[in-house]
């Protein structure tokens, strides 16, 4: 009993550290990749080829002055970033990395992750309200409406996967993908995959759906009044969300850890390759596309993605009936 | 263009004092009846585009042959016949007002505000005559010839002086 | 600060008072292109009323010009529209030449046209960069700046400065082009059309771009002329008014180019008009470069251009009565410039830039009035922003191409 607890604690801490490193270096990778797409170099001063840039950023943010503006609602102001971070980061514990490793293998894993992403909307709304500023308020309003609408589309996409796999447990979903062509759910569920990717980009408030934090319009939206470490926590929460959503897409649609050939000593090799590819797609989209206007964004969520999700659900049910 | 100028001279002989032929034909007008002339030019003759509206201060001008101090200069353009007209209205110093042409051309709104801000000429019929380039509680009209280019220490802007006092007190 | 905006309270029913939601896009904002303050009255996300407040960059150019002689005021003109300063210099020089009755030699006219068109390309590239950045496409920003760097390096070879050129003077230009500059310009005109194609592939048929710009801020032609809009904004609404064709100046009478016009008057049409103007500017520079060898060896300044630089005699120290600080020093009584007035207007990249100058016979202007396009365009923002969302307001400011140095002088 005690051994299990210690084992659990150690693996949790190790996984947390690795996830944090991933998130930190994701910011570095984003800056480098976007810079290369724009014909410039990106950070290359700190450390060899700029590799120590995230650490430099973290040290800088730790030593900055922590401003609390006048008239804010203090308890909510202090707690809001942590809500975002916790809800975004807890999902890491549920993703199966390879066949015998997942920190918590609960039977309603998928539902738990969806519930966490709904909770993260709270962090946005509360921070927008608590900062005594109109810009933050507007950003919080927009973000809350956006997150709620795109969650429905995401859930519909994931429901089709659940129908095909027959279980909400993430391990079982990956194991059930062996029956499909190429051992991934991408081919029969391609519509659901696209719906899921678009809603995931909207859930994380990334371009082209980043109106709540559009810097040229709302001057950083709902976290405009946060400085130093609290800003860093919001920033980390956004990238954590990206990592968790990509990991979820890999697990549900791309086959988890399954690959064409086995790599010895590195059982999570294929998982990481697929995860990095999806993160690259996020960054690629950011460098290319302009931003949606708010009403067009809501129109896309409600009028396009949800009907497509529902149609996909029916088609999947038909497929399951026939085969 | 000759027929246009002759026609205007016949029709508005009480308003137009003189027609000069400089780089563009210049009409020097009186203040009363000016709005009718502008309305005629805009609606009948098609001068739909007001390029510019500005004021000039002629205090101590050497070659002056009239007695009023200010002049408001209008530049009108006709896009079909490509004629550019310049109209000038002379405004005395004591009786410093002029009719506003904002109901005819929307552009004149901000031009007249700037003219008021810089010279102090009031425009009758303007919807919102406030200072535009200078701060709202500024005293004096900067582009007049008796307004200095560099201000002395005592003549500085009141609000700025108060701000400096406040900062000195707090530190 | 003195508060001057009355806050109107709408009465809902006798007991409840409702106050509308005010948002101040203050002088410091990432996307208002300078120190422009917009006071918005919002209802949800829709703008009910918008009041622009300017004057934060007022430097008193018109007052200062009365203390400097004619060649010195050209330096002031650089700082008006600091993105395309060759165009401002040309406007001032044209007005002064009309006043003095000078005839500019043909080579100087061609050089001036080349520099003005280069300024137009620089300005449109910066406009595209910031407009796309505001709407969210970050990559177009850097592509445009890459090409702008090329042009700014050519400018540095021409006149020594990247941003504030003062190359065009009263009577001609400052100095002639060397062969190296002409070769670089040839290379530039060869490669530029493919770069324009690059930008268009990124945003022209992008659905998000079309959704953000089609149907936003439609201005019908009648209202556009009434509001005083000029330049690409007016041509997007269908009125083909271009000062280069209606009142030709410099070498524009000799070169061939078309004036692109739009149809609907929305943001997308203005965008297409400016992209076409980039191509036409390229064409004009090419034609002028081809005509340059014919005028080889001509002077670049008019012969009877008055030497308005510091004449020798002032350099010797003379006991002069020191004037009281603040009184306008009227200058020597040398009838250098005949008394009178002149009006000249050019097609600057943003619109119609007009200069009206009154002279009193001395070497300093009596009154210098600059009619700038940005001043008029900012006054048209309330009309265009009615019933649009805040996100559209950013697109509107971008499409009007406003520079605050131009508007506040």
C-alpha cells in the first residue's frame, strides 16, 4: 500500500516536471518556428542557439514587480490564474503514454478531461471580472461565451469516438483502434478529427480564435492587469491546454503509442512524434491565418461545427450498426 | 471658366467684391449673403468637393489694401469640369464671426474647429465648436500674429503647472 | 485633465436610469497607429457613437514655418507624414515654386517622380503590414518590412537618410542619381511584382480575410465626396479622382498609368485599390528610369532658384538689437519672393495633400497652411464606425491609413 503510494508520487512528480519542461520549450519552439516562417531568426542569444531562452524568461518573470491594481476583488484576483493552471495541467495525468503506463487509469477518463476543460472557463471569467478594467471585462465575456460554445462541438466529436470504441477509458480507446485501417481512428472518423482540432484551437484561445486575448484589439484581453508571475501562470496554462488537447487528439484519433515498428527502450516514441506533429500544426496555423471577428467566430461554432458533429454521430452509429 | 465667373459676377454682385486672376481664380466676398453663394456653387454648379478651409491673419501685413484683420479662405473643386475656385471672406477683428458651411460640406466641421482653435473666429451654425488641437482649457489663439512663438515661464499652461506642483509636493 | 464629454444618461422608465458603457481606446494603444484617442460608446459589442480626440502630437508646424525661410520649412515638412516624406517635400516645393514662378528642369522632374513613387510604395507596404497585423496575420507584416528595407537602403544611397529625406528642394532636387542607384532601382522594379504576388497569396483569397473586410464600413460615393475623403479611400468607393491625372504636376503628364477604382466602397475594395497602386507605381518608376538617359547632363536645380540658404553676410558677427523673446522676427526686407499667394496639391500616398502659402515679400512665409489627408479621414471615423463591432473599428482605422503626425501637424 505504502509502496504504491510512493511509486505513484514519484511518477507523478517526474511526469509533472517533464510536462513543465515540454510546455516551457514549446514556447521556445513556437518562437523559433514562427520566426523561420517569417524569414528571421528568432531567439538565438541566450545559450547555444537560444536554447536557454525559456529559463531566462522564467527568471525574468520571477523577479518582476507584482502589481495589484486599485479596486480589484482581491481573493478572486489571486485565485483565478491558479484555477486555469490546475484545470489545464491535471489532464496530463490521464493520458496513456505507453501500454503499461498511465498515472490514473479511471474508467471515465474522457469525461474527466472534458469536465476539466469546462472548469478552466472559470479561470478566464473570474480574472476578467476581478481586474478592475473594462478591457479585461470585455475579454472575459468573449472568452466565456467562446469556450462554452466550442466545448459542445468538441464533445460531439469525441462522442463519435466513444461510440466506436465502446468505452470512456482512454486505455481502452487506444486498444480498440487496432481494428481500424492503419490501426488509427483517423480514417473512419476524419470529420470528427477536423471538428475536434478546430474546437481544440478555439478552446485554447489560439489564433484564429484568439479574440479574447487579441493584442492589437483588446491589449491582451482578460489578463491585461496581471504582471510577473501571475502572467506567467496564465501563459503556462494556455500552453498546457495545447499540450493536453493535442495528447487527447493523439490518443483518440491517431492511435496513442501504436506505430509501424517497435523502437526498443523507448516505448513512448510514437506518442511523442504524433504529439509534436500536432503541436507543429498549432504553431503553423498561428503564423498563417488572420483572426476571426467575434460574431463570425460564434457563427462558426454554432452554425457549422455543431451540425457537422451531429451528422458525424449519426453516421458513426449507422456504421456500427452495419458492420 | 470665363462664363462661370461672369455668371457669378452678375448673379451675386452684392456679395462678390472682386475677382482676381492669380494661379486659380479668386473671388473676394462679403460676409452677408455668403451662404447663398456657397449653396448656389454646391448645388447648381456642382462644386461638391471642399478641399480646404483656413484662416489667415493680416496684422501688419505690408501690402494690405483692406482694413479687416482676418480672412477665411475656401478652396472648392468641381470634379466634372475640373475647375478650382478660391473664395475669400474678410472678417474684422471686433466682430469676429462667420457663417458655417457645415450643413453643405461635412468636411468643414473639423476645418472650422481648427480655425476657431487657432484664430478665434466663431462660426455660426456649427454643431460642436470646441478646441481641437490644443487642450480644452488653453487660453489664447496660437496662430494669431501677436501670440509668441516661445512662451515665457509665467505664461505656461495652467494644468501643466498644477501637475508639476502636485508632483513636487508628493516627492 | 478637463473633462468635456457630457455623459448622457438614458432614461429607461421613470425610476431606473441607464448609463451606456464607455470604453476609451486611449492615446496608448497597440493599434491606433500613433497617439489617437477614441472615445467609444458601446452597447454590448456594437458601437453606438465614437468621438476621436486628436492633438496629442501637435507640434505647431504652421507657426514654426513663419520663423524659418523657405528652404528650411522643407525640413519641417518631412516630419508631417513621416512614412512617405518625399511626398510632403514635393507638395511644399511645388507651392513655393508656383509662388516664385520657377521652372524646374526636366531631369529634376523625373527624379522627383521616381522618389515620390518610391515613397508611395514604402507607404503602401507599411499600410499592408500594419493592417494585416491588426487583423491578425502576422507573417505579412514581416514580408512587407523585408521589401521596405530594400527601398530604405536605396533611399539612403540617394539622400543619406532613411526616413526624413529632404531630398526635394525649392527649384529641383538636392543632388543627382549615381549609376549605382539606377541599377538598383532597375533590379527592384524587376523583382517587385513577384513579391506583390507573394503577399496576395497569403491573404487575398483567405476566407477569414474576406469575412473580416467585405461589407465593413461601406461608404457610398456621394457621402465620400461630402466627407472630404481622398486618395485610395475615395477611389475604393468608385470615384476616379486622382490629382496626378486631374491636375498633373512633375513628370506625371508624360508617363502612362491607370488609376484603379473600386466598386462597393468597403474595406476589401480599398485593399485591392492599394495593391493595384503598388503595381502601377512600379510601372511608373520603370518608365521614368527609361527616360532618364535622355536628360543626361541637365542640371537638377532651376537656374534662377533663389539662394535661400544662409547668405554670407550674416555669418559675420554684426551688432544687432536682440529681439524680445517670443516676438516673430520678420526677416530682412529683401524682396526675394514676390508677395502673393499660391496653392498646390499633390497625390500623397494617403490622399490629397494641399499647401496654401501667403508671402509678404521677405524670405519667410507669412502663412503656411497644410491640408493633410489624415486630418479629414479621422473626422470620418464616426460616420464609418456606426453600428460596427470593436473588431471592425480596428479594421476601419487600418483601412483609412492614418498617421498622427500628418493629422496633428
